C-alpha cells in the first residue's frame, strides 16, 4: 500500500470512529465518552490500533503526523 493510500485509510478510520473530533456540537454538549463504541463496535479500538500500527510500520513518521493532526484539531482551531 502506498503512503498516500495509508494516510487516506487512517483518515477514513478517524472520521468513522471518532466523529466528535470533526464535528462541533453546541457549547455545553461537548462530552466525550470513552465507552461510546463499547456496544455498537466493540472492536473499534483494535481496528484503529491495527490500521495505525500498519501505517507506522510502513512509515515511522506516521505516528508523529497523527499526533500533529489531533493537536491541530483539538487545540489550534
């Protein structure tokens, strides 16, 4: 898998499994629930860890890129 395809796959997984990161609910309703996917997709954490692990194995800079992406989404905006 090419680096571009791996980045696209990781971004897609992030959009599917962590929509709260990309949506902005009204003030006062911004609650993150660490158990959100426990019933609807109990394998979510393993799926994400697997895809991110594969991306990191192909390009060790991927971990830093994802950290930078989350920092920008959470703190810079």
